């Protein structure tokens, strides 16, 4: 059976994972978080003591890396690295930094490409990342480029981290967001860019509920609407 997919790309802190998870639940389909794959590779390199900037060293680890995704009753993704559930550990700050670096290594991107396509081939998904609409699923039924101004993204991320008990300042978070934007858009391998057929959805002036409702409208119209786009 042909599956349907929704690709959501955009810069860090745009709310991709929150909105994609909410939309997946509403539509009764799977939310596929591709950042978890890069984070798992980063975590493995970290554990093995290989620098995340050592492209050859990281590439040499790839044959040892086996990542499996499972989904609980609510459709939430759990990530397993060589059989171990690393869902929580890959969110640690060191794993985030490692993920960002290893995601710029072409061998890593090539290694994870098929895994991502397999995830979308098995079932209907909403998949978020940086290159889903441009590289991973060029035939996705809906492509959304979710964005917001850097200052807004920094404010939201800062509130989220503060609520989670982390001691951060708005200035630090904004600097981090600007740095990640530059990294993600300027890297040679699959840089962050808007797919030609993506709908750009800027949530700078919208709250969570308005963003969610706007995203659902886009998905419903493109995926299930009268024109019934090819998936
Ligand atoms: O979305 P995230 O923060 O969990 O992603 C972790 C890192 O992986 C982030 O620095 C960007 C990178 N990434 C990527 O390059 N391509 C993707 N499809 C998903 C994530």
C-alpha cells in the first residue's frame, strides 16, 4: 500500500517537533523525528571517545551503528541504539552538540538516508528535520518549511529550557540559535533550504494553538483536499 508523508523542515527552535507531534496525534499517524538519528550517531561517537569533528573517525564507526525506532501506543517514538533505549540520553547537551557536528559529515547523512526512507515507506508519517522535503522525501505529499524570526525562536526555546529547570539567558540562547542557523544553512552536505514546492509557514506572530491550526489546514488541504496531491 502506498504511504503518505508530510515533510516538515525548518531552523532550530521553530517548533517543528512540538507541532509535528501534535499533528501526528490528531491525524492518527506516526511522528518520525529524524534529529534522533543524528543524535544517536553523535552519542555513539561521544561514548567511543571519537571527536565529532573527526569525519573519518566517525565514518569508521558507522558499520557498528544500528538504530531502531519503535512507537508506543500514543505514537511516540523511542530510539534504540544497538538494542539500548537511548531516547532520553540523546537529549543531553553534549549529545546535541555532537549531533550538530556529525550531521555535517556526508558519510553520516548517506548512512541515515535509507533508514529515514524506510520509516516513511512502512507507514504514513509526519517527518521533521532539515532536508526531508529537499533530499529524504522529495515526493512527500505535503512539504512545510516551518520558521519564525530568530528572536522569537530564542524566546520560546529560552522559556522552554527555563521551565525545565535549566539556568540559561535569552542572550545565550539567541547566540546559539544564530550559530546553529549559520551552521545548518552553510554546510556543504544537504544544507537547510526551502524546497521549491514547500509552503513556508512563519509562526512569528502566532501562538501554539494558532500555529497548530494553521499547520493542520495546510496538511488537510494538501494531503486530503479536493486536489488530492500525489504522495
Ligand atoms: O532536530 P534536532 O535538534 O533533534 O536535530 C539534531 C541535529 O541533527 C541538528 O543539529 C541538525 C541535525 N539534523 C539534520 O542535519 N538533518 C535532519 N534531517 C535532522 C537533524
